[in-house]
C-alpha cells in the first residue's frame, strides 16, 4: 500500500481525483491501494532556545552565542491535529512506500524531511517531482517517481538554510536587543540573515537622497531644419561634457551660434558626420518568479507578495501556469518537445491566436537562449500549461498576470526587434581641427573634439564646464526608429514606446541623478548627409541635478537578485542568480516582513525605511550583518550544497563561527540609538496611499458582510482597514496603530462568536504558519501582524457559517452540501470550497 503526503489539502484533492481516490475524510483520503494525506505548510518547526538550555530563556548577552549541538523540532501550533494524523500514518506498517508529494522545491523538501524526522519512522521514500498540476502532469509524475535519496543534497541545503537563519536571527536579534536594553532602550531589534541586508539597501538609498544637494547647470539646445522643412533637435556637446556652470556661459554659446544660424552662412550649421546602424533587440528571457514580480510591479503596481499569491492561484487552482516559485529562465529539452501542443492551446484563445498560429505555421527552432538543460535545476521557467483557459473566468489581476506569462512565452519564439539608430553631429562656427577618420571614431565622440576640459569633481559629480570653449560648437542628435517589430508585436509594445530608451538601471527605474550622461532622446531624424547645410535656432535651458529615486518593489527585487549590484544585462544577472539575497520564493516575504515590523513603509509605489529601520542599520556594530555580498555568498554556497558540490557540515561550521564573532562585536559596541516614540514607526516621508486598483473589488467574488466584495486581506471582518492598508480580522486599531485580530487592543484575549468552540487548532491555509482566531465578523489568521490576510466571513454566501462548517472547510477543503445564496441572489444547493487566494477564503460551487 502506498502513502502519499501532499503539502496542501487542495493539492491532495487534485492527486486524489487523478489517482482515482475518493476525496473524503477529515485527515486523509483512502482508496485504490493508496492513502493521501497532507501537511498544512510546516507541521513542525525548529524549537525555541529555551528547549536546549534553560539559560537561553532570558535575553542576556552573557549567555550568547546560542549554538545547539543538534537542532530539535517542535509541533507548529497551527495544525496539531493534522500533525498527529500524519505521524500515525507514517508509523503505519501497512505502507510499503511513502511518496513525498510536497511542492517540488527546497522548502517543500524541508517540510517533508522535518515531518519525517519528527515522526521518527517512515517507509522508503519516493519523490513526486512535477512542474504543473494538470492531470497529465500528475499522471506522468507518478509514472516517473524518483528515489527520495536523489533529493538528499536539496534537503541538506534546505536544512542548512533553516538552521543558518535560526542561528543568525536568534543570536543577532537577542544580542543587539539586549545591548540596547542595557542602555535603557526597550525596542526589539529584529535581525535576519536576508532581511537586514535588504533593509540596509533601502536605508542607504534613503541616506543618499537626504545627503543629495541639487546643483544647477545649464544646457544649450539646437533646433535644426532641413531644406525640405523637416525639423529635429540636438544637444550641445564639448567632448563628453554637456553641462555648463552658469547661465552666462550657456547664453554666450547660444548667442554666437544664433549669429551663424542660417544655412546660407558659410560657417552656419553643417552636418559634420552621420553614422547609421541597425540594432537588433532580442526577446527578453522567459519569466522566473523574480522577473515576473518585477514586471507586474512596474506594469500594474502589484506588490511582490500579491504577484506570488496570484501566480500560486493560477498554478494550484486554475492549473494554467507551471510552478511559479522557480529561479530558472529557460526550458528543459523535454518541455521543448511539447511546444507545438502549447502553441496549439494558446491558438484557441482569441488574444493570442494570431501569434500562436504563426508559430504553428512556421515552427521555431529554439536555441539555447530558450531551451538549455544546464540552466534548469529544480523547475523550468514559468509558462502556460496548455490547459484550456477562459480569460473571462479570471479576475482582473489573474488575467493581467496570465497575460504577461502567455505573451512572454510566445514572444520568446519571435524574431528580434530591429531599430535603425542614427547619430548626427552638427557643427556651427568656423571649422576647427580636421576630424579623425570616420571609421576610427567610436559612436558618440564628435570628430575633432577634445575628450574633456573638465575633470570629475571630488564629490563624484559629473563634469561641468566652467569656461567658454573656443568655436566651433557641436551638437549631437540621435535617432531611433523601429523597423521590424518582431517579438515586440507579441508583447504589445507600440512603436513609440519601443523608441524610448531606458533612462537608468533595470529598465529606467533609477531615475535621473548627478551621474546622468545626457543621452539625447531618440527621435525620427530626416535623411542627412555629411556636409549638408541646415538652419538652426538655439536656446538655453536651466536644469538641476536630481537625487536618486527610492526603490520600488521592482528595483528592490532586482537589487536582491544581484546582491545589491546595479546590473542591467539580463545574462549577467542570470549568471549571478545564485549570489542573490534570498530566493525567488522568499523575496516577497522578506519585503513584507520589513513592512510588518515597521522597518519600512510603502509610499505609493515606493519603499521607504522608517526612522526605526534607519536607526537599526546605523547602529549595527557588525558591518557584515548588512552586507548583501556576504549574504549573497551564503546563498551561493547553499545552491552548491543543493547540487552536491559543497559540504553542509562545512557551511554550518562557518555560520557558527560567524555567529560567535558577531556576538563578541556587539558586546563591545555602542547600543542602537533609540528614536523618539513618534519617530520609531513613522515613515520617513508620507504615509502610503492606497491605489484605486487595490481598492476596487474584482467581479465574481463571494460577497462579504453587507454584500460587499472584500479584496483578499484588505478589508477587515469589521469592515475597517488598518492605517497601513492591511487587513485585520476584526478591524479595530491597536495601540501601535494597527488593527488587532479580535477587535481589541493588542495583547487582549480574542473574542469568539457565540457558542463557538476553540478554533486555535486550525491552521491558516494561506500562510501555513499561523492559527485561526475569531474576530467580530469573521475568522482570520493570528499572523495578521506579519501580513497574512486570510479571512473567512461568518456570513458567507447568504449563510451564517457554523464552527463545524469552518472546520470542514479548513481540514477537508470544502463544506458539506448546504443551502447557499449565489452572487445573483438565487438560493442553490452547493458547497464552499477552500480557496486561500480568493476573497473570503472560499468559493461557492453548486452541488
């Protein structure tokens, strides 16, 4: 007999359907020679310090470092009953094998391995490893189960990550907090191996913004007209300098050029050199999770956590995309053989039919930019599964994210976009030194001009010319026109949008700074020839240097991916992915942790550190705690452990040594400077405003109390939102300005609805860590402070839910058949089916 352990109840139901097992039972499904059970996230977790040594219960510097000889496990509080049931099944001698069907990745492996370690006994293990939850993928996966031992290196990496986070987080948090308390600061300084370097990047950017001093400068612009009347603009340049220190300098240049602005003037504007070339822009790589989150944030303002939530729903519930928590941007060769079927499936969707049919008519031969087994480890890039899709059945955000994935997938097989790029240098005034041969001139350097007359300033700002240069003056014009749309037609990039070049790192997110290079805006240029006379008009423009922009989630994810290095090139970023902060699966949670712990806030689309966050980073005595490079190096070692290329023991020994060194450093350092109470949690700038897109309820969702749709986790069961725009199951403000789970001040015991039994044994199916508690209008997750937005309304689908129905919904994944009210108001027989990503935590299905 075979035991199958899934990670979530919903996945267990999918497996049961495909394997012919009747999906009924409180803790497992049984039939056809198989028993299918499930975890609810982590059923066990690393124990608290006091479990190892009573001295570690108190937060004292003299008892640190805490380095257990062997880590122990304890039951997670959110699903004690399910843990007991699964442990009994693992000890049941009826089973000859057990299939680990948890999510196919590092965290899924850890969930299963910790469970087996806690249970103490387990039959021989086989591993189900699939990248989608379609029926066909499940059948293929069970036909090709892998020996569990093959995943031992991945399990070693997972344990190492978990234990390293415990060691660094527990010791650093206690050390810095205890050091502060000795100086009278009562704050708790939460420090994490990945969380703190990420916060440091926000703080350093904020400090650069505060330290920035705007500097005035002036430019000279020329508007030139050809004999046929076509106009274009160009910017004055002297070598690589385009900024002038004073208005007088700019006016002197504009004045002397205006005096010779006519085409008939012998020393008037002349085209000195034209250089044209064709530039090919290849399609972007396929999405991994981080790239998807960045794109969704830039395009739609979706947070990284929200994008992951949507992608999980498209994977688990809709089954229309492959496994989203991947770090690969390529496909494996076996997926490459399925491409015709995937094109055919997308050809049935009107939005993509024309593009997919072109690929069917002219089958592509994908190169290693798309299909490369060497660059696919756990899972391939995120692509559609080929399952039939009704776009009108998706809510707005689901449709947006699926559209990004489908178009990126199709675009990958289309030709490069092609652009005609032209640079023209226009000379005004008496000719100077003879230009060097054209072929030896790099693009962007004017003929006969010196490299620069101004040295870079000591403060790092770009050169500014402070003396009037001799004539002639030269102006640079750049033209960029798309000639072949290629993949951009699939991506929906219009020609005008395609002509705009990125202004800063990571696709124009960094904004203008003192290091601007003065790149001329692209424009269509008329036909120009060397020596061609032009009419010119000249004007000055006053400018000021601008500070760097705050991080958005898109730019912060990019910085996390490359360990803080500003890298534009996709291929280079991909080569560094092992060295990033966290993994694609954890980066969204890290950002949310900074927000919920009041170390950062959202201000519209920007992320800003709070005063407390800045104080923490400023006071940390160990620079490596804030080092993206060190944490990135650790992540690279974890990746090598997962590939069997490095020893887990060596890594953990280095972590233990590091922890001892950082505790010693904290002992001898000054405590954190505690900010004033008001500043401790206040944002540096304005409080974030909610986007209209987040406020608008999506169609087709279960109505909450008072008949209003409740966007998942944003409105509270009491119908109020917390100041941070997050959900709380009861909606009343706590002293910290956030809503408390039970509608009382923080620390008060939660209220329960009349005749409601204790529900704290029910685990939250959304975060898979917290337990459920009752508020005044619904049941919500006790981890609402940590950002979990799961809630089930007492009044759902026209019916007052009972605690027994809630238990069925959470444990069995659905309620028993009952009378409900549909969205149209009609009474129907149906069931509520658990859907953690849906509003109200469930969706109504007719019986």
